[in-house]
């Protein structure tokens, strides 16, 4: 009862949050050495990093579910940044992977629709970061496909078209963008950035984390450190530091 009473005397602490919205490359980002885990570690005691990655999803499905993930009454006010990271599945070849494929024009329209929705719940474009799909290392991904009895169902050149569309949407809508497809290929042999030709390796995760951090650091640098450092708490009267709004 004493603990409940003490808590009731203090204002509820609401952590700001960064939402990572994407496909499997986002879902897997909280694994060891993942790019999401890196961001969470860098932002600990400043904001929560929330993983909303959905393996296998494309922008058609993402566009439908985004309003179920962030609303004005549930999450928008505390959301300080959102990453939108789709395209690896949208760019699958239609004749070989029709379930995940989304036509290029629709892909761009879906990204714009998601940005417009976020703006409608007061998450402004300066808090949104688009991420293009990474390049596809075709020989490695073909091995994965063949192991499942399938043919190579993606092409790097096609993925590049989707990456360029993503960059153009960011320009049109005024958001930040990480052009992962181009940046990774600045290093001619980009295979080390990928674990299976499609998903990120530890090196690829580190690379994306660094690229993202250069954008997020500017947006989030003013966020305060939540709750005082332990050495700054007076152990004889901790309420003064931990419940300052409740101390007369």
C-alpha cells in the first residue's frame, strides 16, 4: 500500500518513443547486434524504441494496419520519430512471387499514404525517416530460393527502382531518407552487408544503425535523461529527486 501511495503522489512518467515500422529486416533488428538494438541502447533512459517489424509484409498490408498501431489517443503524442522501412518484399518479381509483390506506382502511393496518415495524427514529416530496401545479392539469395524449391524471385535492378521511388517520395513529402540501396553499393562488394543476399548481416546492421543515428541524433539530442543519475539521489530523502512534483 505504501508503494501505491508513493507512486500516486508522483506524476506518471511517460517515455517518448521511436517506432520502427517495417518488414523482416525491422522485425529482426532487435536480435544480437541488430540495428534496432543499437538504437535502443543509445537511447536508453531517454526514450523507448518500439519494434513494429512484420516479417514478409509489404506496403499494401502496412498501409492497412498503420492506423491500428499509432493513433492520436494511443501513441502519437509520445512518438518522437518513426522509421518506415519497406520495399524488399514489394519489389519481388510478380510472376514468381505474386503474394508479396506490389507494383512500383502503388508502392510509392502507399508510402505517401502512410506519411499522410502520420501527419493526420500530428506526427510531422520532420519526425519521419524512410529507409529504402537494401541491395540484393542475387547469387546468395538464389541459393536460399533453390533450397526451398523456388526460382530466384527478386532482382537487384528491380529493387533499385523501388529504392529510387522511396527516395523520390521522401523528397516530395519532406521527410528524411536513408538510401540504403545506394549507400551499401558505394562499396563495390556489398555482399558482406547481407547474411543471405537479402537480410542484413552484423556488418549490415551496424552500417544501417550508423546511418540512422546520424538522422536521429539531431532530432533527439534535446531529449532529457529520464530520472536522475543514482549518485544524485539523496538516500536520506529520495522523494525530493524521484517525486519532485509531489514534494511540498
